[in-house]
C-alpha cells in the first residue's frame, strides 16, 4: 500500500526539483540573525569546502542570489553562441550554434538525470554544479577550457528561498569587483547563512543522511537511484511527463522523504 502511495505521489510532482531542508540544517540556519548595519569585506570559505570534489582555487569568486543570477549575469554578457545537451537545465536558452565562436553550458551532476558526467574538453565551457552537496565525494576534473562555474546551496540543502550562490570566473569581473569588493554590496544574510552551513556540515552530509532512504525507495518503486540523493530515474512509460532526454524520466524524491518523516 505504501509503495502505491509513493508512486502516486511521484506522479503528482511538479517538473521542477524542489528539495527540502533537513531538521539538523534548519536548526543551524535559525541561529543566523539578519545584520542590518554592517559594512563588511566579502569573504567566503566555499572554495575550501568544495575542494574534496572540485578544485576552484584558480578562480575568482563572487556572491550571487542563487545560481540563476549567476547564469543571468554570464549569459547577458556572453557574446558567443551558447549550446547545451538536450534536456539540460531549461533556464539556459541556446543561442547560435556550436560551429560558430561558441561556449558549452553543462551541469555536473547533470540536470538531465542527476548523475555525474565528464566535463567536455577542447571547447570553452560554463559549468553548473547545482547538485554538488547531495552526492558522494567524487573528484570532478575541471579542464583548462572551463571559463566559469556556478554553485548554490539551493538544491543540496533545500534553501532555495534564501538565494545563496557563487559565480566563479578564471578572470576577474570588473563590474562585480566594483559592486562586491569595493562598494561591499552583497546579500549579507544569504552569505551568513551559507557560511554557517558550510562551517557546520561536510560536503557529503546530505548524501550520507539520505542515501539509505533513497536506496530503499528506489528498490520499492523499481526506479534507479541517481548520484544525487534527491533524484531517481526511470524509463517506464508511466513517468513519461518527467522525461528530459529520450526515454529517461527524472524523478524528485524530496516529497517522499517528507512523507516518511511525517509517518515516523
């Protein structure tokens, strides 16, 4: 009966992936109070926190209100063609074609199915790491052609409404330097929340917390667990509305985790 209930819940889900805040994380966030008056130099430990998976020490880093603001900033200032794989994050609209002067957008783990993929080499690339923080610790190689990287705690830690985020670039951005480092204009509350989270939880905390639940749910429903514990995939026709590419449907498990918490 419970398996049938969970399957019905999956079928009612939105196409968007809306993860949730685990109780331990919520408790830590609630200790952060808004700072209304300070004028502080921007600082972040995000590069060190991500280092077990990805080395971004050669990049400049700027705070963003979620990955989407970082993508908007990059895309609006990108004069080349932009291309991507079918089914990747729909916020990006391809323009031009890959045979012109171009750059490829790619998400790792992939927004198509939540699984790790290799970043392409031999072409300029913009890399979205949205699901990092919900996977095992697995090294991601950043080729020299990667020009910019985007990250947020929205997907792994479920804090999409606080809009944490970072934009990493190989070269300094003159306007962002003026805004963030000179004027010291950035989202102080989001920054304090993000730094509090990464100082209290390891990069694989969410994965370790949910992995067994993911495995059991996927086994019960005969679906395939993704590398991100928030996701699973299926080729079954009943999940066809969630297909991102060919016959692969991407399924969000967050709602089922919430149901389990309620029942226990």
